[in-house]
């Protein structure tokens, strides 16, 4: 029985008639096992016994329906509900049941996600459940990237679709289950490659399960949208795809954004999040994001400039840049090896609360960037100003940074992972919107700032080039410099670096 919930049903409907409709299901046992052995891992419920909500019980019972032979019917599943309904914790609990409670021999469970941060969310939830459970911590061994049960030769491992090996280290393994979290962030050919590799790994199993969990996306050429369409087809004609189970909770297309719409589209409404939360999100977020994240509706716009909701803000930041010799500055560096541009932006905080920025951009010559020129420019800044910090991504600038550090420069490495860049981007957005940044209308910097697009993740956003592939390096360098300067403005004056020697 596939499930599509849009509106018009009460919370009590989630379990109505499920007993006699799905009499043969290991979902009842799985639900009881989860509540007896797992604990919650977030917020005020941390450490408390896992209490499944009615919709979660229904999901488990229907997902784990049994055929007459006693084997599980469904090999593929698609669960789509809005954010803040507990998908990640449910996914972690299912993984632990498959590992310990399902009775499968040598179970290999893969917690997969589109990026490292999301993969860590699911795996970390499972790990915390084991560590805090008085029963699971007796049989499971927890390591940095896997959970092991030696007695049954079973384990849970984590995989990121963005990893360089693309999950190939699991190619050929006898995988029992793949739990794909937030499928909407599995991007492009890389995401497809990992998805296919992991799915093939379940081929030798008698009762495999590929469980795909997600909130609505926007890319209609993605693997997520393909699986969404497959789920919708399975809801309309269950017999056409009998081994695929679909459970979708979404607001109807074209509905108004009302308190009732949030209640209808969120099965955990009133238990995990309440009406005040959704009212706050409606006031503070663009409508497109509210519909996607909290009404679980696929949106039509593929990508949005990060300042699209405040298109005048950057222009209103134009002013006379006042950075004088001896002023304290913070320097942001975003470099490339070839083809892309390289940018250095220095930022000076002022007593009136503004931050004045100046950028320098290098275009590649013969597809390469001369990093010696970049280092020389940074040294020239130290001749004129008091350089407090030089913030850089070590990916392509590690060796030049070591030279500068040896010369006495205050180098700060900041790898540009999504979780690290999210607060950097959010800080820069707020400062631009509030007019705290002052720039001289440099066309290079303006172009890079206006070319940046929001890249959405389940709990935050960062910046990317988008499909236009325009340069945004000066924007990133500016955000790094502004972020560090706004956090440390007013710190004591450091000693100047020694006189620099050209290498």
C-alpha cells in the first residue's frame, strides 16, 4: 500500500485500518524493537527512549510488508516529507534495526548522503543511539566511520556521494541495505554513479532494501526527481511496480501558505515542531524556500542568485572606500590552479561599524595562475597596512601559505566545506543587506558577487557558481575577509611581520 498524503485527513488517520490491511509485516516487530532499544539524539529528547509517531509506525508496517513466502515485498522505497519531521533519526533507527534486529546474516548497512556533512548527520545519529542505549552499547562497537556488531559480522558504514572514490570502495560488496538520505542533494553524474554502485551492491541479497529519504528538490533532471516520479507512478498503479514502496506527504500544488497547510503537510506537526516555528519561517524566508522545505513542494526555479530577494542591496553598498596606510586589515584569498580566476580581497573595519573592501582579481594566462604574483601582492599589502589575518582555502594555496607563514604572516586556513562556509555566507549576506559593507563599485568584484548562487543543503546554504559557471572567487575572498574581520575587529594590534624576502 503506497501512501500519498496531501490534505483533508486528520492525525488519527495515519493508523486507521493499518492493522488488518497489512497483517503480514515485520514492521510491527521493527517498531517495537526500535522503541525498546533506540533513543532520541536531538534537542530536549536526547537520551530518552525512542517513541515512534503514528505516521512512522505506519511507514514501517507498510515498508516491511511480507509476501506469502515470508520475504519482504519491497526492495525499493521513497520517503518524502518536509524538513523537521524526524527523517534523519528515523533513518538511523532503521539502520540499527537492520543491523541488529532483523536477523539477516552478515548485514552490511550503508548510510549514504550527497555530501560528507549529511552523511555524518545520519551516521552520527546512529552512533549516538548506540552510545546512549543500555542494550545496543553492549553488542555494538563504535568507530569513527563504522558501527560494528562482531557477533553477527555486521556493520554500518557511511558514504558520501561527493567523495572522490564515489563509493567505489563498496563496489562488489554484499550490501543488505542502502539508506540514501536527502536524495535531492545527490548532484549530477557523481551522485548517479554512487547511487548505481550502491544499488548494484544489493543484488546478491535475498531481502535487499534501498531506502531513499528526501525533502522536495528543484532540479528536474536529477536522480531525485526521477525517483519522485517513479514514486508517484507507484502510488497511482501499485501493481505496475510491486517491489517499490512510496510514502509522500506534500501540500497540494497551488495551495495558500496557511497554518492549516503546514499542519496538513507535516506529519510530525505538534510533536517535533509547532505552529510558531512555521510562522517565523514564513516571515523570514522567501516563499520558494518555505514551500520547498516546509510544504514539501517541488519548486520550479532551478537556481537563485543569493541576493535575488534584495537586488538593490549590493548597489546601495557603493561608497568611498577609506583604507589608509597603517590601518588594520584582514585579507581573504581564493585561488585556482588553472582556468578559474584567483582573487585577494582586503577588508578594513571602521569605527562606524562598516567594513571597507578592495579586491584584486587575476585572470588565468594560458589556463594557469601565477601564484608568485599573488604572493607578491599580499606582501605589498603588508608594506602599507597592518595585516591581522590572511584567510585562505588550503586546497590550492597550501605551499605559498607555508612560505608566508615562515615569513611571519598570520595565516588562517579555512577549508571551504559546506558546514564551514555556511556561517561565512550568512554573515556576508546580512552585512550586505544591512549596508555594513562599503565597496568602490569595482566591476570585477560586482560581477563576482552578482554571479553567486545559493546552493541549498538540508539545514543551511552556501554559494556556488550555478549553471552559468561565472566567476565568484572575489565574492568568496571578500566573504572570508569580512567574516574574520567582523569576528575579531578591535583585537590588540599584532606585531608587524619582518621585512619580506622574495623567494
